[in-house]
C-alpha cells in the first residue's frame, strides 16, 4: 500500500482483512490484484460500522438505504465470527424499509451487505454490479 503510508490492516477473522485507508476501495482492490501472488476474493467498501446489537445495525442500515432512493434492494449477510443471526438481520432490515423499497433477489438496484464480526458489524451499500469488481472494472 505504497500510495497510503497511513494504511491500517487488521485480520478480524482468519482470511478476513479490514483495510482502513484514505484510498477508494476500488483502488485498494486494484493494488491487491495487480501484485501477485496477492489476491482478493471479495471486497466491500464500508459505509457504516455498527456495534453488534440488532437495533443499532437495523437503524444504521435503514438510514443508509433511505439515502439511496432505491426502489428495489436485497440484503445479504455474512457471519464472520459474530453472535448476531444473519437471517434475523436480513429479515429485519428488509422489513424496516418495506414501505420505501421492494425486496428483489434477482435484479436489485441496491444490495445491502452486512458483515457480522465479533466486535462490530460492517455495512456496505452496493449499487448494481458494484460487487463484481475486477481489474478490468477499475478506472
């Protein structure tokens, strides 16, 4: 991470790294994939961090989703060592925006990705095709 001398990288769970950088997430991803043998399977830009509490996560996700003005959305959750139930979070977040947006698992305008860690919950809001990053999609 030569371009950001203040970068901080923590391994929250085995093989799950959180990169704190002033660089855009796409640039971080590009730096990783352009430096073999390094690789990244998925990358999520983090738009909010919540404490591991159902109410806090639902409230923060709803706030972010309201800002998108999306008509369709889908909620994905990955439990990476935390104590919260992903199924409960997916249903509760979807239900909290039911009057604003429709749940669409096939072609959502926005995808809310929740990563449940031991001490925090990371929330990402991805627009269509944003989660499919590759070297070719970088600017």
